[in-house]
C-alpha cells in the first residue's frame, strides 16, 4: 500500500486538551491512537492497514457489504427483469 490509511487524521486538540504536536486520531474508533498504530496507518515498516489493522479491515468490509446490498438486485427482481426465452 502506497497511501496512508483513510481513517487516520492528525489533530492538535481533543478530549478537552490541546497538544504542541498533532496526534494520530483514528476516525473508526473515534480515539487517539498509539504511535505503533499510526505506523500501521501510515504503512511504515512494510505494514499495510488493509491487512494489519483490524479496525480498517472491519470498516472496509462493512462498507463493501453496505455497497453491495444497495446495488445488488434481489433474486425476485433479477428473475422478474430477466428476459424470458419461452415468450
């Protein structure tokens, strides 16, 4: 993976505090993350968010499932809309 995780943001404030240096924030867990977690998010050390981060994988699979269910026709409508060879 050449890109950073789309769920990682850097924030200079949070939890009622401000920071001198922006801290890594996971938008999936809605929490600040430890530096090692940010390394995964930033694909450092041959780490890949898609395979090495359970939060990324769970979120991406949920998004894919939602997208598939919204775009996939149900069996009844697919059968109804299919051309009938016997007509």
